[in-house]
C-alpha cells in the first residue's frame, strides 16, 4: 500500500489500542459482573480490529483467518459467561 495508507492504519491501531486499555480498565474495575462481561466482549472486538488492521498493514490473508477464530471464541466465551451470571450454572 501507499505510505499515507500505512500511516492511517498505524494511527487507527493506536486509537484501537487506547480503546483496549479503557476496556481493560473497566474489566479490572467492574463494578458488576455484567460490566466485566461487556468489557471482555469489547476487548474481543478490539482484538479482532487490531488483527485485521495488522493484516491490512502486512498485506497477508493469514491475519483474517486468525480474526475469524478470535471472533468465534469471543462469541462462545460471552455466551458462556452471560449464562453463568444469569443462572449460576453453565451446563444443564
């Protein structure tokens, strides 16, 4: 890609990184379990964004497959944690 696009992608990666730090702060700080679950879900989405941006920067398709795997694991993790918070039981 051209030089300016690389700089824009790097800037967006920094912005997403700041968002990840804020979500991590909410994950640690709480105050309730649903807040922590939403922060974890936000971290999953931000991680997917970072991996996709890295794939765009390196111009390789491998990162997009990694982002898909992270998305599937993140969805499963959010569903399991939400079910645990609601029922205090994961498996019925």
